[in-house]
C-alpha cells in the first residue's frame, strides 16, 4: 500500500505543473476525507473511462489488459479489493504476464480508482460496430 | 428534442422496416438519448469496443421484434475473421455416423422458424449490489427475433445418436487472443438438444445472420440463457459426460441455493444455468424523465424462460397500488409479450414500475437473487419520473 501512495504522490507532482502548488505536496482535485489518498485524476475523466496518466500501473494495463480488452472493460467495473484480486488472478491464469508484485500493485490501483464508491460511468449511444448490420451477400 | 411518432402495434406486430419507437412526450431525457426513428446512429450503447459488447437503448423495448441493428451484441473474444465460404459444421462424438455440413447443406434441409428472446445471462449485472465483475449491462442485453434454420434434432438424427448420449458440447469458430485463455465451449443436455424448437439458425428476422450474430450459423435454444446460443457454430460433440472447459465447468453457473449477498459460494454449489427467469422491461419511459401531465401510454416487453406471460401489473405510485396492463394478443411463448398501460399522469414526482407474472406462477421480485457473477437479474425496475407542465 505504501508503494501505491508513492505513485499517487508522483502523479500529484506531475499534475502540479498546471496547478501551481508547493513542491512535493499532493494536489487533490476535490476535497477528500483526510485518511484517503488524494485523487490525482480529474473525476470527470475517471467517469469518462480514462486511466490516470503516468502511473506504472497504467503502463501495465496498456501492456497486458489491453491485449484482449479495450480499456472500458476495466473502467466500468466498481469493485472492492477482494473482487479485483480475484479478477486479476483469473486474468493471470488466462495469460496476463504479471509478477506477484505487479499484480498486487495493480489490485491496489484498480481498487483505488474503480471501486463501488465511484458513480456509474456515462454511456453514449453511437453507431453499431462494423459488421453489426444485416449482411446481404449470399 | 424531436417528438416521437406514435405507432400502435397491430395484433400481427409491427413491421421492422420503417418501424417507429414509441415514446411518451418527453420534456427532458435524463438517462439516454436515442436517435430519432430512421437515423442510423444512436442505436446501441458501447459498453466495450473490444471484444464488442453493445447494449440496446431503452426505447427498443417498445416493439415485439427487435431489429438486427438495434439488437445487443455480446462477445467473449474478437469475432472470427476469414472466408466463411469454407465454413463447415462438424457433428461428432457418440454418434453412429459423424457428419459434416456446409452452409449449402443446411440451407437445403427443412427450415423452421421460432420466435424467441435471446438474453445474455448477465443482463442487468450493473444493478447488482454488492457490485460484481463483468460487462456492466443495464437493461439492454436482450432482444426478440424470428430465428430460422434447421432443427438440431434433424442433424442429430442424421448422425444417429448413441443411447448413452447425455449432453451436446458446443464450440464456435471464435478464438481467444492468448493461447492460455480457455476457448468458449458450452453445452446443453441432450433433451434440450432434441427439443423441436432448438435450431441451428441461419437467419435472424428473415436475413442471413450478421457477423456479430454468428454468421453463418448459430444455435438457438429458446427459453434458455444466451451463453448456450453458440455463434459461428463449428463443432457439436455428443457426449455421455458433461461438457469440459472453463466456460462450462466454472463460468456461467448459478448458486443452487441463494447465499448471502457478497459472500463467495462454494464451487460444488454452483450449477449450470438453463432457463431464463420471468422479467419485464419498460421501454417508453426511463429514470429521470420529465413528462407533461395528461395521458401517457406506457409500453414495455415481458418474457419468461419456458413459461408464458400471464400478466403484467403497473404501478404509478411507487408500488403502493398495482393495475393490470393490457397484453398484446401476439403470444409466441418464447418471445417478447408487449404490454401497454394508459397512465393519466398528475403533476408531481413519482416512481413507475412494471411487474410480470408467468404461467408457472413466478412473479418478478423486488430484489433479484444476488450471485457472484451477476446473472439472471430480474428485479422490478422502479423509474423515477417527474410530471410537470
């Protein structure tokens, strides 16, 4: 968990470029309970299905999860730590290549951002995917 | 906002071409914004683009037959690509004469049409509390179509099924991206496979299946959950023992006895799902809608696995009182049963809901049975509506 807090601080430092603040201080984008780590991704971006930029876990998501899944598969989940661990353990069995340390850090990362306290994501209706329309060829 | 065209369905149903989706006159639309009738966009919500998982908009559930372009799409993996003219269906296992069928072979055989609801077992998963992992479907992972194809029993008869046969194992042409990911293999008991309504379907609503719906052939298992309706069907294996593989032995299972919400269920208590459960869905009105006072026709669909819909009751006062809705005459058994109720809406905030009862006596519950994978959600949906001038 301590590693995770360091990641959050590193992220906060990145974000402080556009929001001037004392060096090394986390910059919450909105008020958070004192015990909780600061949220370092804009809440609207989180609800729109974006990943926090710059976190090593984001690189793991891009390198492993996205081999099979588009990112919304992760960002629409709202799970506690135990359920995230079960999910990531299953994905390791299914072929995701993660060390134990990487898997543990990914569980903490996912449970921090995409947990049951985050409101539901917003959906926008769009065109069906290619190939969804009836085919007319024989 | 464009006003919707009202169209009352006749007893024979609404023609698919040029169909209009009935909506109450909505002043403010809170939860979704479907396209105007005839538009090509705005027909499905993208839940995940890869693999392709798209759900229907709410107003789709105001017609009996779901058009293909409004029909939800659910995939475990990328859809198979390649030249499907080389596709063959293999029938093997405990049979006297293993068979191979080309599309042309199947097209020459006797064709049967069955109207049936296809619903993903996980439809409504997003409503479960505690939350569960998986595609977060709301209402839209279901649809009703006319499926046309060859009876599976005719194919099995051609092969000659052995006496000890108990199950058929099913596999499609789709492949996981990674070698370590288990293939999508499912199965149904031989009795359901031999049922005259179980089809190897080639057509959906009169058209050849689209690639996303399993072209050139998919299984149709009326009344049963969608995971049995194998797309791009490539192999049917007749077996004495139960089908093998993660998606049968571990996945798509439901607790034999409901446990405490949020608690794990021992694997030996998890049984393969079979029938769908009784459910209704309001299509013409949604959560957060603001409507004008006066008469509004509430429209939706109801269905149950292997039972018929006996009645649908409507509440417009948050469940304090219930009144019967009018059921459309068309009743195919496995398909959507359209219901209508004229509500004289008075100013104020209220909750509107529908509750279906089937011919076996099953009634939609206030709370669905929580289960670890979020299957078979069928709780009564209460939508919050404001009536104001």
